[in-house]
């Protein structure tokens, strides 16, 4: 039988490091585990196959396993004893962050991607494990060369469907510039970056209605501040928390 451990959700997790490569060995061990799970009334079995064991995927699916999630070097499958058994959902959204940056002359920072004809706020994808604050500061630096500090979250928008059938949440952040000299670092993606007066940006009919709406609504807005609380007292997993400012001025 395949090596495994129980989890707290009445499930079984197969040990990926001890899965045999040989199909003739893998199949009877998998079937033995399926029988054991049935005898123990276990609800779900988790099987993660690294890419070098991809030839075992067909064997698993013929025994009733279905795809759950995928990474570049592995795929995870699950087996449910009953159709109604609960399997935790996979991530449904990607996250992006844009930076609304305004200099002392009142100009806003905008970029044009290669192949595009319109300008928009600099920003991009939030990487796994990256905070919103770090992500938007990094993206603005890569796309414009402008160094910034984080101020607040001003708004967000949800898009569906997005890439690969998932949804996307776009978070608009207010940033304060530390430098003013534009020096695009990501020249493969960004064709141009510039400072522009908000009224000129809003008057340009080439720019998208949505991006103009964002700037018009958020330019002078105050948003959610990053909490200065010691988050470790709540959870070691929390990266950052943003809260409305309810202190009287």
C-alpha cells in the first residue's frame, strides 16, 4: 500500500516522495489504499504527482481521481468517496495592483504597454507570498523607474472571466513618489512612461473610459490605511491588514 498520512479533514494524503515509478507496482498499491480508505470511511484522498511521475496520471484517473490544482512541476489529484464529500476549493482569483502616483506639480504617473495605444496606471501581478504594498511599489519601479512609498488602498475592481477561466481583483493604491526621473526598467513590456496632468489625461479620448473613471474618482480620495498593529498577536499567516481611518481630524 502507498505510504500516507491522515489529515484533520477526514482525509488521506499520499506521500509523494515514496510513490513508485513502475506502473505495475503503483496500481496495486493505489488500489490497496483505496480499499483501506473505504474501510476507514475516509472522505478524500490527495495525490500529488511530480512531473517525472506524470505517466501515472492516467492510472490514477481511471481509478476515479480527478484534477484539483496544478503547478509548473506537479499536479494534485483528489478522490472523493462520495460525490457530496467536500474538497477545499482551489484559488479562484488572481490579484493585480496599480499605483496612483502624483508628483508635487500635480501630475500623475502613467504608462503605455507595448502594442497598446492608451495610457494607464503602472502596476501588475502580485506574486505568491508578496504583500500588496511590496508588489505595487515593485511594479511601479519596474515600469517607470520611479521609487515610491505606500500610502493607502483607494479602490478595487473585479473582472470575470479573466485568464484561464478564473477571476481577477485589481487593487488601486495611492503611492507617494520619492524620485521623479523616469527610467523604464521593464523595456520588454513597457513602451512609454510619463508624468501627465490629470485634466490632460481625462481629455484624451484614446484613454479607456474605465481608467479615466478611476483617476477622476480616486485622485483626491483617502483610502484604507495599512494597520500598524503587531499582526503576530492574531496570526503568523497575516501579511498585512488595511483599515479605514476613524480617528477624528
